[in-house]
C-alpha cells in the first residue's frame, strides 16, 4: 500500500503569522541564511513547509539556535 504525504507550504505572510514574527524578520533571516528552512520555487515565490516551521520553533524554544 502506498501513501502520499502531502507537504503543506505556507506563503511568507502565512509563515510569519504562524511563527508570530514579522514578514520583515523572515526576509532578514533568509538574507542572513538563518531561521527556518524555505523553498524558492521561482525568484519571487518563497514558501515555508509547516514541518520546517514546526522544527525551527522546536529548536529555538529548546535553545538550539539564537535568534
């Protein structure tokens, strides 16, 4: 039996709301190569997977990364 695991992706504004941070902070993190992992599907299409956002939140709340 095969199971498909769909990955939920959020837009930049949705990801910011999900993490309770500003869109500007997400952009700064991307520029500095820190913060949650993201996917760039086109030059202007940046998406964040819910899995990666949850992982980032877990790691930062556990003291695994300085913001």
